[in-house]
């Protein structure tokens, strides 16, 4: 990751202008409880013994760590593409920013039927990231 996407100047500039990067070594340190959006990834991690030897991914979460926004690696292991290419990173970050705006809109209507409908639409959108690619 560091020798591909994270060394590309476009990616570096975009990360620095729009995100707060945080490195988490889940193999060594486990999954941080305060980043609740990582719970779904923890299930994936624990479902495959091979991940104990390495688990490289880049997740984009909401600023409070509670909502998953995007990822560079959403394919199942047999369907991997080049998840760490600069282009893939840029696309994932753009998607995260679009979804962050949706989350802000949802939170404005929190506790209402409009808010619940927006959450359902958001979750359906995110679920599409994890469907097997043809």
C-alpha cells in the first residue's frame, strides 16, 4: 500500500486535504472498540484463518468512527483486483466523501421516518459494495 497508492502525490494531497489518516494493526493490536464501524470487518477477519498472517485494507469511516463509508478492498479473496492502485484509492475516497454527505443528511432527520428511509437506502448502497462481482 505504501509503495503504490500511498506514495502517489494525487492520493497524498487528497488524503491530506479531506481525511484524517489512522493506521491500525489489527493483527497485532486487535480491533479498536471505539471505531464501531470496523465491526463488520472484524467478522470478515475472524472468518478466515489466513488473515492472521496479514490483513491489508483501507477503510474510510465517518469522523466519529461509527459509520462505514468506503473501502479499497470489498471483493471476496478470489475476486481481488488491484486494491492498492492510486486510481482505486481515489475512487474509494471520492465515494467516502459522497457517502459522508449522505450520512450528514440522514443525521439531520434522525429519529424520523425520513431518517429511517434514508438509512435503509444508505445501507442498501453499502451492501452493494460487498456483492460478488461478475
